[in-house]
C-alpha cells in the first residue's frame, strides 16, 4: 500500500474504492457557446498529466462540439461546423480539464 491514498470499505470490511496511486481533480470547466472561440492559461497544467473532456449539447438535430487543444499551459477551444453550414451547426460544449497528481 502507498504512503497516501483513499480506501473505502463496505459494512463487511471489503474494499469498494481504492485510490492509492494517483488522484484526479477537476481544475477547469467552462461552457463554450456555439460559434465562439476562446482560450485560458492554466499554469497548473505544468504540474502533472491532464485529461480533457468536451461534451457537446445539441441545439439542433446535427451539431458539433468545439475542438479543444492544449499547447503548453494554454487551453484553446474552437467551434466546429458541418460542411457548408454556419454557426447553427455548432453546439454548446462543456469543457472539463482534469489533472492527475
């Protein structure tokens, strides 16, 4: 067992959750509006590995979530469109950045 971590047990003493290697924390969240680009500088990204989730919420039958990229400490999101379409094919996108420590 590691020197630190988290373990949860049920009433019988069985381990039901064991986090002894790495813990994940949410370090940034935003909702990107259709057709709108943006970026944010997150110096905390330099302190560990990270994961990105971009979840699109369809405003119309066919819509596309934002593309999310990370370069250094900067997270950038850009709307995506269907071929030949305008902002109406872009979706509201929830962007979540997690850091593993």
